[in-house]
């Protein structure tokens, strides 16, 4: 497995990974359609953000992206894995790479808005829930999580 900076031309496969990974949690086709724009990774997004892809046997199987709020705080914007790789350590591998990269950057805190179904994953990795907000789906709350480095 290797992790490297995403290329602009990776946008289509990263979009496929994002949508398949989100759909893994059982959201309806109607809901997925409503989220289509938010789940699309454009070439502009890759150009303007820090996006790193995970390659296994010449196949892009996941990625993460982040945005600096300032020099001390970074937001993990995306972390997605193809469904067939979920639960096999690939998410942890990506997250550890991201956290090590942030330590090198001397970042003090990481924040993220977690997919509700992924909250346990982030908790096991050391993130703490500091709040939540209701999403467009009634009675579905998105955890706000942080980790101090």
C-alpha cells in the first residue's frame, strides 16, 4: 500500500469511492441523489485542497483530504474507502498517515464532522466528540469530533 498526493485526473475515481462508501451505510437512492453535489470530488477541489490517495495493487481504494483552518487547526474534510476494503485496516492506515502528516506540520488540533456510522471508528482512534448538529435527515445527527495532537 502506498499513499500519495492525488492528481487532478483522479477526481472521477475519488467521486466513485466517496459515493460507494457513503452508500455502504444504507442510505436510500433518493438521499444519495440529494447529496450528489456534496459527494462529488472535482478537479478544482483537488487543486485547491490537500488530497491524498491510497493505492493497493495499482488500484485507488481510498483517500483523505484536509483543510487548514489556521496554522494550528486542521479539518479532516474527507476520509473514504471503497466498501470492500472497510473493516480491513485501510481506514486506520489512511488516518494514521494523515495524523503523522499533521504532527510534522506542527498542527495542534484536528477537527472533523463524522459520518454518524463512523463515530465509533474515530473514537477508537482517539477522537473525542465535542458536539453534534442535525443533518438534512430528520433525527440524524452529525458528530463534531476533535483530537489534540
